[in-house]
């Protein structure tokens, strides 16, 4: 469960960063960490990528977890 939350947080960070690159040509991670080639930037990019792989295994019918742990984030989603 804690890995799922960490992975989701990293994916949100990565998604927001890619959104800022696409809309504004501004790489927030590179800006905050001293350039896209810096070691800390590369670590963050790698962790975001690994988080995506982790989250793929949570999709229904994918990977060893097979989506059994997927739950709606909010009750209103259940009523849709």
C-alpha cells in the first residue's frame, strides 16, 4: 500500500513536469535540481519511470497484483 502511494505521488510529479514541458517548455525538475543532466534530476526521472512500471502492474489483469488492490478514490465514483 505505501509503495502504491509513493508511486502515485511520483507519477503525479512526473505528469505535472511533462505538462509544464509541453505547455511552457519549462522542465521544473531540471530547474529545481541544476539541469536535466544533473545526478539528482536523473534519479528523479528514473524514479518516475520505475513508478510507472509499478503502476502498470496494478492495472486490471496486468502483472502479479492483477488489479485486485484497485479501489475507487472517492465514494461518488462508486455511484457512477
